[in-house]
């Protein structure tokens, strides 16, 4: 607090505030030292002189404390003012403590001079430590000690030979020069250290700003690319339903683009420390088996076998993050199929109750690929790292999957390990501890219903894509190209569900929902489903706070939209029919 006040007044331009703060912190030590010295001197000099000196030194310390606090409340912006403040604050204590030296020099025949020099040397060493950063404070506090050093040899001028006194004066001069040199050396080291610390802080700040800027850029690119990818997936689904085999190929390409985009976004979140995992109830066994089933066509196309072992040991319903677990398993299966030319890929599953209502789960992916050297294993989990230029050209990818998978495993409280040797394939093992959960009641498949749906999105491609996804349900949605247009229609016409894009120019989807909830009309309580490219927990909490009732992530998968629509219709009712 004192240093802050000094900085506001300009006093610390001369380093006085830091010295005052340090002296205040060390004052109890100095007072205890004075008590110990007084007790020792009492044997030789008697009670009155010893404790009288201790009282004088204590008063000097009190003055030091008072003047240090009061003077630094005022603006000290010139060297003269700084020197005056330093002399008033530090001089009395140095005079009082240094007064011991001449008394000891003459008061004890044999050891007096040695004790006197020890007192001065101790005081000067203490000054070097306390007065870091303030030349004026060091000069003001050290002036009395320097004078005492010069005076001490003169006390014996009447009894000691002249040459001896001259030698002592030369020695005293050398001592003073060495003390000043020691302080200057300490100051130089301090400045180097401060400059290095400031440079490191600047570099850290620049790195954090660069990371934030990169994260913002990746998030922006992610949002912009998800819009055309949604159209690709919707068009692919419609083409495949129409009996064209190209639709499946287009859909797979769109999902591959989504995976690459998700990898970049995940890396950005991990670097910024913003990655989080959720805990929901899900069927672990079904999720893992479905993941293997999805990769079987690619395995057959390469002439590989895929096996699952130990599925009966894997628990069913658990609590965890199903999206992230599927992501890790998919990365491991993709990696195994990518590098295995012949043989098989085996998924070895295990689960054991821990006795605390949880399961210790292991999911191991074992392949018969070429294996890896110890050097390759050391670099395996580094971002953008691939086994070589040939690997990048042959198999593609970003080199992020394994790094992200291990970080996700650790975020979920587990780990991802690998064992491999050249020519012996590789075994990646995901280890997690997941709490047990109850299986929910069976839910019937959603039925096609007549409903008035308003799609709000500033991109025409997105509006068309959502229309294609809703077509199999017999729903032909109404559309609005902006939040303002949507609010105008919602004020007059009743709808069963609103599908609202979150990020739009001028007014975003959350603000539009807040205004919808605030105005009276036929849609004040209509279900509003957020369509967002940022499907994080924080983003959904912001949507929920704005009054939205559900959310679907971009790029839109038909099944996810159908599920959200079913929930919205069952909770909101069919307004148009009413």
C-alpha cells in the first residue's frame, strides 16, 4: 500500500518507497538486535549507558517509521526533495546505531577496535541489501557510517604512532571504496535481473496475446467454414436419399472436412486453456461398438480385419463426455487403419468396478502396422508431428489427432499411453475412470408431424440446407434473413419452433431471443433452438440465459436436428394447430 501511494505521488522515481517498505518489514529484527547488543554491553558499560543507547536507537527507529510514511505521501519529483526526504528518514537510525563504534573502540582495550569495525561492517552490509534500487537512500544511510570509519583512527592519534594512523586512514578509505563498489555491483546485477524479468514478462504477454488472437481467428474461420459444410452435408443426405451413390461420398468428404476443422479448433482451445469436458449419462458400450462399426467399411476396403474383444467387460451406462470419448476412439481407430497395410486392428476393452460407484475403463487399439522407433515415440504426441514427409504425403492429416486425444484423456482424468517397437505394430491404451449411471427409459423414435418452423439465418445456403434436412419430416420451414425480420414476423404470426442462428450481423440470435421473450405476442414462449458453430458449454449457457430452449451444433447433422426438434415440439406444443 505504501509503495502504491508512493508511485501515485511520484516518490518511487528515486526508489525510496521500496526502501522504506523493506526497512519497515525488517524493523522488528533491528529492534531485537538492539536488545541483544544492549544486554551484552551491560556487562562492560553498565545498565544506564547500555539501555539508554537501546532506548535512543528505538526512538530513532520510530522516527524512521513515522517520517518514512509521512514524507512519501507528498510528491517528491526532484533530486533535492528526494535527498532531503532520505536524510530526514534514514540519517537518525544510522547515527544512533553507529554511535556504538567509538564507544567500543575506546571502551574495551583489547577487542574494542575489532568490535567497532564489526558494527560498522555489519551496518554497511545491511545497507547494501536494504537500499537496492535507491542511490539516494544508500548515500543518506551510509553517510554516518563512513564518517564514523574516518573518525575512529583519529581517536588514537595522541597515543598511536603517526604512520600507524596514516595506514589506518588508508585502510578505512579502501573499505569505504569496496563497500561502494559492492553496492554498485549489486545494483548492476539487480538491473540486469529486472530487465530480464521485464523482457520475459513482455514476451509472455506477447505470447498470450498472440495465442488469443490465433484462437479468435481460428474460431472465426471455424464459424465461417461450418456454414458451407452444413450445406454440403445436407445436400449429400438429400442426394443419398434420392438413390444417388455419390451422396454418401460427398457426405464422407464433408465429415472429413469437419474433423479437420474440429482438430484445429480443439488445438486452439487447448493452447488457450479453454478446453472443457462435460459429464452426461450415456451408453459407453454402444458408443464404442458404434465407432468400430463406422470404421468397418474402410477396413474391408483395405482388406483388413477389425475385431472387438472384451466388450462384455465394458460397462453400459456411465457418466462422462461421450463426444470426447468417441473423438479419442475415432482418432485411435483412424490412426490404426491408416498405418496398417495387412493383418487386423483389434479393439481390446476392459472395465472393472472400483468399489466407489465407478468403473476403471481401458480401451486399447492394437494394430499390426510397421511399429515405431523410440525416437518416433518421443515425438508422437507433439502437435503437427508426423512420422515423416512420406507419411504426410501418403496419409495426409494434420498431425494433431494423437496430441489432442492425449490432452482430452487427461482433461477427463485419464491418460493415453502407447507401446510400440519397429515391426511389431502399436498398442494405444485409453484409461479412464467413469462413474456408473442409470439407463434411461426407452424413448420412441420421433414421428413426422405438421409444424410451423421459422428458420432465422443470415446465410441463404444455411436456410436452404436446413430446409433439406426438415423435408423428410414433411416440414416446409418459413425463413427470415435477419433477427429484425424474424422479430417482425414473430410479432404477428404463431410458430411452433424457431431455429435461430446465434451469430448474425447487427443483432445476434441471443439478443433477438431476449427481445422475443420481453414482447407480448403469439410467440413469447415459443421454443427457440440455437443453431451455433460454437457448441461449447459456455456458449450454450449464454444461449440458455438469453431464453433459448435447445441447441444444435454446426455443421448440422440431421439426427441432431431431429432430436432437438422433437424435444422442442414436445415441450412447446403445436401452436399453429392451436
